[in-house]
C-alpha cells in the first residue's frame, strides 16, 4: 500500500539504493572477514582407486560466519570476484594450502599433492607467476606437488598474458587442471595449444552415470580423450558405488566425492588418511 502514489522512477531509485547498500554491507563484511581470519581452508581428498589412498587434496574455501556458521563458497566467491577481493583471498588460500601440504608431506604423506582453485581474475593478474614462486619458496613445497584448477573460460581469453602465464607455470613445473571440464565453451583445440596436465570431469556428468546414456557417453569420451592425450583425469562428485564401479571399469585414475570423504578441516585430514591407508 505504501507504494501507491509514488512514481515508478522513485521506486526504482530507492530499490537500487537499498540494493547497493546491501551489497556494500556484504562487501565490507567480506573485507572484515578477511582481516579477522574468518575464512578457513577445507580439504577434500582425491583418491587413487587402486589403493584407496589419497593422492592429493583439493583446497576449498569456507567462511566461518560469526552468526551464520559455516558458509560455502558459492555464496561469497562471486562477490569476492566482483569486488576484486578474490586477489587477496586467493593469495591467502594458496599460501595456506601450500604450507599445509608441505606439513603433511613431512608428517608421513610424502607424495601428497594439493589442488588450488584459481579464479580467472587471479590467474590473469600481472603478479601471479612471481607470487607462485614466492609461495613455493616460502613454504618449501615442490612445484610438482601443486595443481592449479582453472576453468575453460580462462583458456578462452585471447591474451598474451594468458599464454605467457601458462608457459611460465609449465616451466616452473606446476600442474594445470581444467575444472568442470565439458560444461563451458569446450573447444578441444586448447588442449593442444596449451600446456595442460589434467581434466576434471564435472559432477553433473558423474551424477548421470550409470542411468543417463548421454552422461555415460560424455564421461567415457572425456576419459578416452584424456588418456590418449596423456592427461590425468579426475572424476568429481562420486557419490555412489555404481558410479565407482563404472569409473573403475573405465580406469579413471583419480576420484573425488562424498563416497570417499567430504571436504574437511585440516585437523581431520591426517586421521582420515591413516584410516584410508590402513
Ligand atoms: P569446484 O572447484 O567444482 O569444487 C567441487 C565442489 O563440489 C565443492 O563445493 C565440493 O564440496 C563439492 N563436492 C565434492 N564432492 C561432492 C559430491 O560427491 N557431491 C556433491 N554434491 N558435491 C561434491 P564447494 O566446496 O561448495 O565449492 C564450490 C565452488 O567454489 C568450487 O567448485 C570452486 O569453483 C569454488 N571455490 C572453492 N574454493 C575456492 C577458492 O579458494 N578459490 C576460488 N577461486 N574458488 C573456490
Ligand atoms: Ca575445483
Ligand atoms: Ca569442479
Ligand atoms: Ca563445479
């Protein structure tokens, strides 16, 4: 009732202001969260199907919100990206994850690798390669233990920076995996053009096996393609024994999903891994 009598222009402007205010509040909350260390890195194991042992872990960000509890990245990564705070947050995740992996290597998991998600904006930032070098030096992690997960959209950029960054990363010996493979503007040409080491079959395809014949065909095709190109494939979102059975038949080399473990706080990983190895 309060709206009658107002013209639509006023209404629209007020709406935008409150939206802008809301965004500003969230933005400053995120900024404070960074300063107050409310972010935490969780780790989800990536499994060797032959032994059940963890080959690596994927670092996944969480926000321990003072009122709301643990908040997942889908709720804050887009805003971190929009505001540019992803540069600082992404740097923080890289540093924590590399240090953590090195610690676990020293504590009895010598071959453990760590995968870190890198957003397009962070990957294409001018100082990204020097930052990687600095973090590896600082944490003592070998380049070969680090896997950067980027999406197809990053590889679609036409820029000299992209080619230069990918080349420098390959030269350092850091691995690149394409995340959510098959969901973006898939152009297979970039697999040939760029130094890529791995593909992650998106969860949406894994969800459909063995019931959906299209998903079956796509997952199988990605596995054969990658095998023939010498790329390591990870199936993500493995939840059922039926999915596991098929992926084993197809010899998928690396598996990740709730069937094995959910993402967990750092403290929970060593006990989980000891059990998996026993
Ligand atoms: P992603 O890279 O595709 O990560 C996999 C997501 O699938 C994670 O969600 C993980 O918890 C979830 N997942 C793993 N196994 C299963 C399963 O069996 N079933 C189901 N239903 N889900 C599973 P999460 O942790 O909520 O992360 C969401 C997305 O946020 C990530 O998707 C990634 O794109 C982004 N993200 C997370 N951490 C970072 C970060 O540090 N930097 C950047 N740039 N992005 C991040
Ligand atoms: Ca990922
Ligand atoms: Ca993914
Ligand atoms: Ca995803």
